[in-house]
């Protein structure tokens, strides 16, 4: 006798997975990561998804961005039942009618179930913008760090070059206070750091295989203070080598000016 089962072919289908490219102005929000108050980008995105399909319980991002930090290339994914009818384009349109104007879905694609916004990522690119003119224009407020006396550009380059490569960046990250700081893996590799400068602004772009909590802000703050003669490049190298033990870099740039530009994945992802 053949055993009968209640499962139909439809019920055994894998859920559909969609990948989203998310842009947001970080100033109104307390970061990406979900919090009790619901005033984060992840919370807003999940709420919008659930107005379309209440069965959706999670949306996974490529990683956290801090309060005030913006993005044009954050990546997230979510799962929905196999019988859900919306295609990628429909999800993009439906979500953008439900999200606050400071959050927008810039791209949507259906992906294979093994894609993961966080664990499939191979590299990220962040950009930090500084306004170096004597007066900060109103439209630059909150999106650039005002540094009217930036200092020596050669020293700035030397400091930034010290960060390129594989290092232990523990001294250039903030503790999360979650009980895991002492055991956290703080080794990362920065593949490239480049700068672009105009008459009154300078942008620093970092690409690496991962970034620690407030790491880009510590790198930027340290490089700027070195350019201003307030920190020796040799001191930066000492912190990278752990010579100072548990000491942290003394300068952390503000969230103003920091933006997640792109999350990089293997071509097959």
C-alpha cells in the first residue's frame, strides 16, 4: 500500500526570494538595524512589505548603518510564498508607494534561495564627504563634515595609505557593549582608498571586505587629525599593530558625510 500524505506539490515549493537595492537619507532614522521604537530603515521596510504580504516576517540587510548614515546602495532580501504573484518590478513600485520619501527602492530582482544579502557579500564601498570651504552651505548640512582647515593633503594621503591592506582594526572601531567586544574578530582588509577633491569639498572612498562598527568614521577622523598635525602617522601605524594594547584611536568623525555606496557580490549572486 502506498502511504498517503497531506502535502501537495504546491505546498513543498520553496519560497521566492527577492533582492532589493535600497537608498535612504539617514538623517531622520536611527540607523538600519531594527529597534523597539520602529524608527529605523529596516523597520520601515518590513512594515511596508507586510502591508502587501502580512506573511513576511523578516527582511535581511547586508549590514548595519549607524544613525544619520545614508545609503544609495544598501542591499536587502526577503522571502515570500511561492504562490505570491508580484514580480520584481511590481515589488519595487508597490514598496515605493508605501515607504517614506526618505527611503526608496532603487532596484529589485528575484534571486535564487541561496542568495543572502549579508553572507553572500564580498565587499562594500563607503564614501565620506568633507566640506572644506569656510562656510557650510545649508544643503551640505548633515551630509558633509565641515572641516574648513583640513591641513596638509600629503599627510592626509599618507595616513589613508596606512590603512590599505589587511590589518587588525580594533583600535579604529567602537565597542558595541554587547558582551562580545573582547572576542570579536576585528581583522579586515581594505582593498582601496581613494580621494576626489573640488574647490570646497573632498570625498574619501573606502572599499574593503567588511567594516566594523564606526570604522570608517574612525579612519576618516584619524586621517583628518593627522593632516591637521594633531596625530602622527606613526601613531596610526602603532594602533594598527596593536602596540597600544586596548587603546582606541582618539578621533571619530561624525555620521554627517558617511554614505554606503555599494555592496559587491560574486557575479553569480
